[in-house]
C-alpha cells in the first residue's frame, strides 16, 4: 500500500519509488536493514525530504497521517540514512533505513510510513533540525507503507458475507471480511461471473489491507479485458471461484441480486 499526494505548487515533483510497500518479518533485538530506490523522472534536479509517519486506516478505507507518535508506535525503532536527498535529473538513488525492535518487543505488527516529500531549499534547514510537520508546504508526497511482523504475527481472515452494497453511491457486489489475527492481511484474486443476460466477466476483489481487529467491506468490481470498458452487469449475477489470502483461500459460489 503506497499513497500519493499531488503537489499544490508550481515546482515539479516527478518522483517514483520502488518497492511500493515493504512486508517484512523480524525478530526482537535483531536489526533489519532495507533500501528503496527513488527515481527522478523529471528534467531538473529535485530535493526531497525523508521522514517517518504514523498512520491510521479506517474500516471504510480512509487513511490519516500523524506527525505525533501514536500509542504503541514503532517509529522509535526506525533509523533513516538521511533526512534530505538531492536527486539528479533522470537519475535514481538508493535510500537505506533500519528497524531494530527492542529485545522485549511483543508479538505483533509494526507499521509506519516512509514519506518522500518534495521540498524547497529554504525548508531543508527546518527538516534537518527535525522540525518538519505535515503543515510544512510540499510540492508532493509519496508515502510507502512498511509492515514488520514480529514474533510470528500473522493475519487470520474470515469471510463473513458476499452480497450487494453501496460503493460510492453505486450498487456493487461486496465481500465482508474480518481479520482476527495480529498482522494485516489482504484478499486477492477474482471470481468468474455470469449475469442475467448471459454476459461472462470477472469480478476482481479490492486489494486494500485489512488491519488486525478490523471488519471491512471490499468491493468486487467488474474487470475490463483487452483494453475494453468494464462490463455493466445485469443482475442477478452468479459468481464462483476462489479468493486468496496469505494463509489460504475462500471458495465462493454466490448469487448477487
């Protein structure tokens, strides 16, 4: 899960980052080093700041960033290589970070964001002194989610219901799933579908995370094939197949009407 915020200033922010997220396992008391590649796709040198953020994710898929440390935040375990970088035009650089869970870190999942933000040169002194906040003007932001599973933490997804629901004001097939584990999980895959007019297509499940303790409603969206527009189903729709997750799959055979 990576998040993009577009710029509101005239200065360009033509940055790409890989990987788009990290899903890691670690042991308490052991250091874990990782790196990400930051690509400057533009034609001018670009200055970016690097920092960590806490984040929260609601059951309806709304993300909120937090400067302040949330309760049980693991950001104090994280060391960043640098606070600011200058990336040459049409070039890339690697950025390293380390996570060192303390020896008494409990079983569970450490989650934080690495924020890559476009900054003006006049702001770099503020950033390097640790004074940056979400109110600081930026030309753009990419936030890369980092998940670190400790002590054998795993998701445990339970399929509650497949039915019709309202998604963005439109009647849409949905799946309701709960996570009773202690790490995030995701549903993946698609179902074979046939509607009332005999039209066949695939219903792809929304792949956003389900955090521990959450019950979320995920959309099943008709999938476009070979550059065509996504089909508009005529209900009822018969849907069948498997929806996969980290530790298993759910067999589905449902009529949606």
